């Protein structure tokens, strides 16, 4: 999932629930808007508030991880992705973790993540293609 500008209907939702700006249906469009607008500090601040509001939520951990990765903090992103992976892991999460590892210059760790993913999920084409791409480089 990549950041997108806030749509008009999302602005209406934000207006209706202004009394609770950390409701996910309000906060997620705001977060996407901040990321799309290059407002890294605002995005990080909102992500931190969401993490505090919804502790233990794998979806929020992924969202906070994505925010960290997109705002230039791959180490923090990886920490949040690992927390999310304790609950459930899918190809998209592994791909994000690989991106964070690579951003940290840790190619071997990225490859290891993909090797494990493909070994446990041999029909996962997305991870197999990513692993093949790393091998080709």
C-alpha cells in the first residue's frame, strides 16, 4: 500500500469524526496525505499516536513501519515490521522487510528473509521473483 492524496470523501469522514482524530478511518487518510505531501514529521507524529492508541495491532505496526520506511528510517521500519510478523506474515510484509534490510545495506539478511519465505511458501510467486531479482544482482 502506497501513500495517496486524501480523497474528498475521506475529508468528509475526517470532518464527521473530528472528535476522535485517531479513528483509523480518519487517521489513515490523514497519514497518507501527510506522506504524499512530503510532511514527514507530521506523518511520523501521527504514526506514533496510532501505535500508542492501538498497541499490539499488527496492521498498525505495518502502517507505522511503512511510515518509517517512507520517511527514511529503515531501522525503525524493520522493528515495526518484525512486531507485525509476530502476528502474521504475508508476501507484502516480507517485501517491505526486504526493502528495509536493503536500505540498511544488509543484502544477506534480505536474501535470508526471502529464502525462508520461499521455502515455507513455495507457491509464493511474488517472493520467488524478488529472490530471483536479488540473485541476479
